[in-house]
């Protein structure tokens, strides 16, 4: 049966959410995404690497084990779906050219590891560690550590040896990267030098693993967008800490009766975006998780009829601190969430 013709740009959120992923009329060709993939290929060529990881649309960013290619999330192939992504999850991962290229370089590192079986080499294990250790659902980053490069947010290189390699490769690949100077005197420099040796050894050679299979392409994903986003929100919203009344009473004032004093709920709603951005920068936590904490605060402030009782800037600063504390308590328990 032929696919029905869909005009995504004119569809409502509800109509889009009722679509199955496999029904989305999307492709890489003739989109800004294809231009970014081509840029990745150019960057590899400039480094003498003839291997080109194949790319396809799926439901997330990843490079599967055993397949030297890159899955790219479907929403990046259409501006209407990018708006839906932001509405559902508050951010669009890879939504700008710079951000997209950073992720593509990272995933290319995974693909090249697979293509040339680099993880099997003794030098890989010696420098990056054993890849046999399981991925952890949570990890506790060490922001001050100089044993790892800094590329993607949340100190992602610290999540697993394979992520360490992919992040190091991405730093090495970036055009204009002055990695020798940037990481001078860092232990991470040894990792960059090892990547440089690996890439010189494979330059101009054919990959060992040549599979062009696409894992979970759009055509095989039967879930609806509504189901897709519900699953995403469950994942990002795990372990959201509760907000206690005492904290809110210290932050706001329940004794103010004057209508001239803004309500705490209205105040938090007004500065919500700024708090979300700042706390995300402080903590490295998911924007969605942070927003859920703020939403819980707003709802409870409304129920308690709290009002702003001090200078707005002071209250905003203290609100940021409270949100940060609530969203980072699990980091001190070694439970920093990470997408793998």
C-alpha cells in the first residue's frame, strides 16, 4: 500500500503525535543534514581517511555495535519536527549546525572504531581502557579532571572507554583544532596522540568491517510519535527530586497579602527559561528534568499562595540555587544520568 501524502508543515501537534515514525515522509537527501554529512566526509578526507560512515534516519543519535555507520534522529530532517521536538523535550539535540557537527564527529569516532576494529588493539586498551566493562546507566563526572578531553556536554568522555575514544577522536578531527596546544600538560594529550597514531595507520586503507546495514531505520519503527516522546520523557524525568514546602517558604513569603507583590508562581513562570538554561549549564543535567523541577515548584507555590517578598534578582538567584540542589542531589550519590 503506498504511503499517504503528508504535509508535515500544516499538521497540528496532535496529528503529528498520532503518526507512526515509519509514516514520516523524510529523507537525508537535499536537506541541510546531507550538507552536514558531506562536511563530515570532507573533514575525514582532509585527514587522509578514505572511509565514509554511511548515515540514515532513525529515532536517536547513535552508531550501532558492528555497523560502521551513524543513525541520525528524524526530527533534524524537517523544521516542523524540530519544533515538535522542542515542544516535547524543550531542546533539539543537534539542532544547530555547530551542535550537529559536534555530534557527527563523535559518532564518526564510533564508526571508525568499528570499521577498523580499533578497540581490539592493545594500544586502545592501554590508553582508553577495556571496552568490556558495561555501560552504566549513571556516572558521576569529575569536572576538574584533565584525564579526558572536553567536547560534548556533561563531561561525556568519562562515561565509558568507548565514549572516551569517540570524544577524543572528535576533538582530533575538528578543523582548526589546536589540540596539542589546548591539551598541553593534560594527561588527555596522550589519548589524542594515540588517536593521531591510529588515524595515520588507517589513512588510505579500506575498512575491515564494511556492513552498510541500517539499524532501526524509520521504515521499521512502528511506534507513534506520542509513544516515542512519552518514552523519552520517562527516561529524562527519572528521579526528579520533590520540592519541600519549607524550602519554598524560605525562598518566598506566605505572609504577604498585598496584591502588588507578584505571586511566586507568576515570578517563576517569567524567569523559567533563564533558570533552566543557567542550571543546565551549572549541572550538566537534562533540560527536561530541570524544567520538571521548576514546574513542580510553580504548582506548589500556587497551592500555597506564596508571593515574592524580596528583590527580584535576589529571589531569582536563590531560586536557581534551589533548583540546582534539587536536580543534582543524585550526582553526589554517583548517579549522574547519561544517554549511551
